[in-house]
C-alpha cells in the first residue's frame, strides 16, 4: 500500500500540471500535419489541415483517402512521430528535474526508500506519457470524426461487393479507434523510456529530452532505409524481413493491438523498457548520494 500511495502522489504530480495539458494540445495539433493524400498528377501532398481548409464534404466523398478511418489512421506519422520523444517526456521531466536540482530528491528517497522511489517514478513517467499522447490523439479523433465521412457514407466498393466483404459499420469504426487509442498509449509510454533513463545521470532537462529525439530519428531512419533496401531485392525472404523491420519503427506501435508482428514488437520494446529500467536503477544505486 505504501508503494501505491507513493505512485499515486507521483502520478498526480505528472498529470495535474500545465506540462501535461500542453503535451495533449501539441500532440493533437501535430496530428493535423499528417499527410492524408498525395495527388499523383501534380505531386502535391495534402496534410489533414490542408484538406480541412481547402475542401468540403463533396470533395471528401469523391476520394476515400479523405475518409475518417484513413484520416485517423495516418495521424501518428509525420511531424508527430518525429517530436513524440520530446512530447511524451514533457509531463514528467520538468518536475523530476526541478525536484532533483532543488535537492528534494534526497529527502524523498530517504522517506520512501530507494526502490519504491525508482519504480514509482518509472510508472508515473510512462503512464503520464502514454495518457498525454492518447488524449491528444483522442482530441484529434473527435474533431476529425465531425468533419470527415465515415465508411458507411461512401458508395459500396465493387471489389468488396464481389469478394463478399462488408463495409465497416460505425461499431467497427469505434472498435478500430479504441484499438488505435490503446496503441497510442503504448507508443507514448515507450517513447518516455529513453528520457527516463537519461534522467538517471543527466541534470539538464533540455539535454534529457533532446537526446531521445535525435536517437529515435536516427534509429527510425536507419530501420526504414534497411527495410527499403530489403524490398529492392524483391524476394519472398527479403519481403518478410522488410515487414518485420518496418514493424519495429516506433510509430508502428500505434497498431500493435491488431498487428501480425505483435509478438516481435512486445519482445523488442518490452525488452528495451526492462533493460532501460534496470540500467536506471543500477546507475542511481552507483551514486553515493542516491541521486543528489
């Protein structure tokens, strides 16, 4: 019960502050910068915000790329995927650094104990990051659901009719959105882990948030390039490896609930999270002052 009380106090510090609200709003705003359609004739790419400003309902109904499911599904790409390592850590890192730099961390550890402090900080960080991203995604989803057509508003696809498949009902859309929201929570939670680890030995909040941003960008770029090179060889084995490589990009975690590569994602990102937590504990225990 002591751990639950400590965790609840840390979660309140993370969720009940302006940083958490700012993270939600920025996440929602960046979702609108995702590319929803590319005109092959002109080569122009349309972001969600472009579609809202320049088109109306009649235009949306002429192209299923502007359907709600596509608009909602593409939101976690683009600029949001780039800046999410910063955003996800934003609710937690400012308070943690303030506590550390003010000297309160030593008193807190003395009062709660080392391991209760470590685990409480870890869970409050990942929960705060996960909820901030999920709520920002939810705000985006509610807004776009009021603007863009649902699948049932489009005429039946001839291919689906011939194959016997049915158009998604509104209930199917809701279930799919809930799965994506849960995936966005996992995405946000995992994105917080690198900053949490760096906080064990770095005091500057800007360095703590910028390092994961750079490392995530390098990792995603390298993994994408590797997958593209595999596709270029055009063999069944290389295609299978490419699919696995693309499934390990951080933004793919949004679809983890329904992903065929879910086990691989859980092993890789679950292992990464556990190793980061263990490394954080080891580094904190190596400090003679236990953090301050």
